[in-house]
């Protein structure tokens, strides 16, 4: 082929395009109202939940071309909700089981719909605005938390502290995002120390430690990972160093289990090293699981008025009869209510969410992906002492699921295009004049 023919032949170049179209403001308002109505517990919240549920189903119908493919990609998130609904078949309380199972499905479906229609930044912004309102409410409840370890609107101290921790993470996400609105960024900076102070006031040792860990991971990831894209080989080095430090930390933690270090640390935080109270819950969970090993007692089948073992735990914890305590362990919660089958599905769901969040964090390495990935790590860390992730209609499970949903949505917004570009003539390649 002659030089002139080569210049006349267009070049075919592969390019990745991303759909950056933003959702209308009213959908962000719907997301905000939904999060607020499930962030706090207040009388008459059903007047928000039920109309908003209808709006979500309307969105599912009118935006089905965008949402249904997302539902198919997020199939692993629906395994536990589907089994929760089906557990009415072997439940001693089928009406309660169907109601709770429906909430499981609605909780997951709402997050998939929001993840389909909103960008990663919009979701973090909506979550932050919800947490901002929750923080204002938490300030008015701090005296009750200190005195009784329970808030009227935000639940007992562990739930209160967990919500403040999520508020701190989303506050950091908004504050450090250079593309965000300046007023929101200033509010984000202001909320971080307030949330930390409220977590300290709640005296929740787990949330306290994990909050400082979350800040450390967010700052470290931003400084050493997100900003390392321009230096060849630096990310490989950082990833290797991180793995080595994680293994070293795990070995040190295992070595300290039988020493006085753990006991002294817990004592410094005002905690009993024997986990009195929680051990009784864990032991009862083991006994109940042994009685119903394969499929469990069905969701809503344990914390009932006429279940003697449940009411004994409630009375020993000085709570009102009929109170739902939870087993302070997400895996035991899954095993008691859905047996070994449900526990396997629950662990699989957690693994898939972590994999999706980690994969997107490594490949894309944007600031938003960093925040979702760190939130997922922190929330998984709390599964051994709290039941948050085996739940519905509350911020922890929302944020954890969104870490995977937004990663999947980000990939679905990408499309490969091929550009045909005609190269310009170069003086050195152009034929010499006659």
C-alpha cells in the first residue's frame, strides 16, 4: 500500500464511553425521603414508607429498561430476601414471616432502583443529607443515650453509634470531593467531628474503634492509592505492602487473643472482656440452631411473645416483653432464622458484595469508589458483634449493598465504541512534489 493510500485509510480506534447523565432532582428527593424515613424511628413513619414504596414500584415500571438489567446483575442480593419470604412455609408465625420477608425484598429493591438511576456521587450526597438530618436529631437525643443507652428515635446505643459512623463516612466523602457543592463540602467538614463526639458519647466501643479505622483508611486510600495512578508500578507496591501489613496485623491479633492485651483494651473502653450478655445470646443461638439446623425457625420466628427462650433473654436484659434483641452477630442471626442454607447464602452475598466493591476500587480507583469500598470493609468488620447486615430498611445494609450496586451500575454505564479517525498528512510522509 502506498503512503498516500495509507493516509486515505481511516484508523479504527477503540474507546470506552461512560453515560454521565444525571437523574432528575425529584428522584434524589425520593431517595432522601426514603433514607430519612428508615434512618430514624418515629410515629407515623408508615405515612412516608407506603407512598414512597408506591413511587419505587412506579419507577420500576416506567424505567424498567434500565432497572430490570440491574436487578438481573444484582441477583445475589435477592437470595436472602427470597428465602426469607419462602420461609413462611415452615414458620410457626407465617403472617409475621411474610411481612418481614416483604420488607427484606423492598429494602433491597429500593437500593437497586436508586443505584440504577442515580450516579455514585448523587447517592453519596443523598446519603449525606440524610445523615446530616440524623445528626441534628442525634444531638437532641445525646442526653438520653448517655443516661439510658437508648434513643427514642435512633434506637439503642449501638444502632445510634452505627448511624453516626455512616454519617461520618458520608460526610468525609462529600467534604473531600472537589467536584461537590462548596456549601455541602463545608457541612461535611463540620459533621465529621460532631459524629465522632456523638459516637464517643454513646460509649459503643466497636463503633468507636471502627470510626477511627474508617478515617485512617479513607485518608490513606486517597493519599496513597487514588493519587498513585500517575506513577508506574507504585500501585503494585502499595497493594503488596497492604497485604503484608494485613497479614502481620492478623498474626498480632491472633497472638493477643489469649493475652491480657485484649482484656486491658476492653477495660479501657469500659467493656467486660467476657462479653457478658452477648455470650448468653450466642449460646442460645447455638442451641436454637441445633434444634432447627437446615432451614432455621424462619424469619420472625424466634423473638416472639410465646417463645420462652427469647423472653428469658429479654427479661435478663431488662427489656420490655416482646422486645426484639437480636443475637449481636449477623451470621448467628442468619443461621437461627434460615439455618445452614440461609447462612451459606448470607456468606455468599457478603463475599460477592466485597468482591464487586474491591474489584471496582482497584480498577477505577476514583474517590467515590474508595468511600464505598472502605464503608463495605468497616460494615463487614462489625458483623461478628452486631446483626446489622442481616436486616432490612436500615442504613448499614443500605450502604453495604450500595457498595456492590454502584460498582455494577458503573460498569453498565460503560460502552465500547470504535472511532474511525483519518490521520493527518505528515510532511515527511507526503510524496515529494514533482
